[in-house]
C-alpha cells in the first residue's frame, strides 16, 4: 500500500494543522575559514497526522535538521517549533512530545525485547506495572510478542529496527522522528519497517522521515521535501515532483535493432499527424538496448498510436511500456547527484 492509498489524509477537510514549523534554520560547524553551513536557511512545515519525508544526498543536512528539531543540537539561527514549542526556549516541552529513531540501534544486545522496552519505560518514569504493560502492548503492536523473551542478539535486522521503533513510542509521542531508519537493512527488513511506519501513520502519529532511498519516500510519504546544501530545493507529493521533469513516457524495445531508424521516423510522422508529440527530435534512441523512448501528454492515445503504426508497417516490438518518471530521475535532476543505493554488504541478516 502506497502513501496515496492510505485512508487517512492530512490535507482533507479544513487546512491541516502544522505540528512542525521551521523558518530560516541555520547551523554552522567550525569557525572562520573552516566554517561550514550544514543548514543554510531551511524552511519546513509538517502537517499533523502526516508522513513527511525529507530527502537528500549524503551531507545535505537531513540528520542535522533532525538533531536540531529533537533538541540534541542548538541552531545557529532561524526558528523551529515542534508541537507548538520552541526547540531552543522550551526544549523540555519538545522532548516530552516526541520520539526519535536514529540511524543506529539503541537497544541492549544482552537483554530480551521485553526487558529492553521495560527498561525504556522505567527511564521515562513509568511504574513497574505500567512499564510492563506498555512493553507487552508494543511487542504485540509490532508483531514481536513471540520473540519478546529472546535476547536482542538473536534478532534479525528488521526485528531490531521494529523494536527500536517500539521503544521510541513508549511515551505515546505526538511526533516521531525517523532518521534514515532502514539504512543497512536487507529488502525484507526494510519492508518490515515500512509496514510498521504505515501502521503508525494509520493511527494518527505524525512522522518526519529522513531518507536517501527514493522508493522509501515514494512508498511512505504524503509529502516530500528535497533538500541539498542545507536548504529546501523542492517540495510536493511524489507525483508532483515526478511531473516537474515531464509527464508519462513510452518505451519501445524492438526485436531488431537495425530497425531503430525506420521505427523512429515512423513514430515521428504518426505522432506529428495526431499531434501527440512534436516531431522526431522528442524521440530518444538507445541503440544498445534497441529502445525508443518518448514523452507523451495523452498516454493511452499515444500507446494506441504506437501499436497501430507498428502493426501497419510490420515492425516487431519486443516490449512496449508506459511509465512515469521515477523519483530517482527527479532527484538527479534537482540535485545533480544520484541517489544512494543500498549496499548489500551492509545488509543485516
């Protein structure tokens, strides 16, 4: 289930209330010639009850922003509020209302899952019975009840992150910060964490997610803010961001690569006649893949025209596909950098 398929909608009805407000936020590290702006006038607004992804390459300022918003780091300038409280003037009020899942596990390897959650409960000043009850509730919620008495060192990567997620919810926070929560996980572990995040969103928790993984943002986020160099460079839904670099495309793979020039000319004439695209210059050719690719405004009419033109001319296609631009293409266009791919060597069993 994608973010667009979730039943809750943070923007339905009246205008959504903002639970995070960031204006002109700056954070400088170092002094003089060594000074570096990790945040350089960042603006950000997160609606209550939404999943908001902050997307950016390594060094873009994602983790610095989370550290400022969770009161772990003082900003150099600008203003930030979480749940109505200023992160500098009222840090205790902010901490009381948030949960944080960082990039690294914060659990004790020698304790069981249940013992870890009880420990977190006691650290948050819950009584013994209340901490035990909350631990049982969270183990069940994250499908860890059967493993709750097993030592963490025997957990898979996905199970550890789900337990981390459970620990961040001990106090039922209004806002949950997830800082690159699936880094180093294998595909199964990532899917487990995604499902847990969807469950939280469905229950009304506001989630601010930082990630380098485009698929993660596409799957989970109601709204995506792209940052680079410590500032916001784009914002919108996944579909809105994709539309910034063009609409739908048709990719055609021919059986015979030698037919590419003739097929390209054929499509150029057909599209010009039907005013689907303007001329042959819009049709890209990839000889190595035997592929023609073209952006179109009316996807179904264009697809029908391609099939009809090839059938009339006797051109054999191995594959014809309609596709939208990917978030990876958006990211590359906006930042000039490719996105990070998961490293199989970092994946946890």
